[in-house]
C-alpha cells in the first residue's frame, strides 16, 4: 500500500518542470519531489505517474518510492512567488503525489560509458511502449543515475489516452506506439522479444486491478463518460489489460525501429 505523508516544509521549486513540481520535506523527515494536484495538468498527470510508477516497480524497474502527500495551506503564506503561492493554495486540502528525492543524482546521457545493458534497456523500452510514454527522449530523458544505477522518473505524460475518454479508448489501446522511435535507449534495446516474454506474464489482472484501486477517489469522478468512480476505475483496468494484449503489436514496432538504428 502507498503511504500518506504530510508536507511540512517547501524547500525549492523545480522550474524545469512545466507543472512546477517542488522538493519538499515531509513529516517522516524525508525529502520528496512533490507533484501538485492543483497544477495545470490536474489529477490525470498524477494518475499517470501513479499507474506507471507502480507498474514499473512491479516489473523490477527502479522508480523512486511513491507516496501520497497532504499539504497544509499554511505553507503558502511564507512563499513570496505568487505563482507558487497560487499552486500551493490550489493543492491544499487535497491529496497530492510525491516521489522520494534522489540526492546527488544526475541525468542519464547516451554518451555515458558503459551504456545500459541490453537486457535493462529492452525492459525499459518495452515498459514505455506499454504505457505509451511520450518522454524518455533525448529532449526529456527522464532517467537519473544515482549510485551507479539507472532510475526512471516523471511519468505524468504517459497514458495520454485518458485525456480524451470516449467509446474508442479500448480500440486505441490496440495501436502500436510509433513514438518509440525517439526513445533514448532504443539503440541498446536488442533483447525486446526476451523482455516481452519475461515482463508480460507479470502484469496479471489482479496486479493491475490492485494498482488502479490505489487511485484516490478525489482524482476521479470528473469524467462525464462514467457515472461512478467504480466504472472509471474499471475502464482503467480494461485499458491496461487490452494494452497488454496488444504487446505483439507494440513490440514489433519497437523491434523494427531498433533494427533501423543498427
């Protein structure tokens, strides 16, 4: 289960993020990168972060611990920046999301030596094709090196299908993911078939249902497509299962894209 902590100190904004995430200290004396529910992308970015993060962790990938974060509105009073103050006020009293801060981490670069092992690169490419992650490119690498290990961060842009729920969302789950061509690890991903054989069986219906069940109620319910939050959650589970069934399609797309690079 994902634990809930309370932000007790606003440390600094991370202005490279469009939604103004911030480093905060929580009541467990740990530092987190906080993603705000009151940011422009709203709860959907947090849902994507939660689903992708917990799925990735279930696949054995390194993703910082995810927590739910409560925010005291008093924190906004000491913030001189009006943009940040408005963001804090809009997010107070609602559950936000935090990821454990990785101190002394630095961005992954394709030129770093040695390169990621083909097995790991292939698993990450498979994962990103499954969650339709438009990032992890040279422009937005969204991977950190910390302690000689590769960590995956920032999944708020994944699962972009849920920004326009309609009757075709299950059909859209069956499509390839052509943007995998831009994946920064694609040149190293020479074991995609093996990654598919290993990872696909891990994502059982129960596992996916348990992950979706952790979406907070107040992040759901704003979609006219669904009359209840239960139906909204069921739609996420259905999409994730159907997307998994489409693995042969998106794996073939990734393999073809890899072959064009080598």
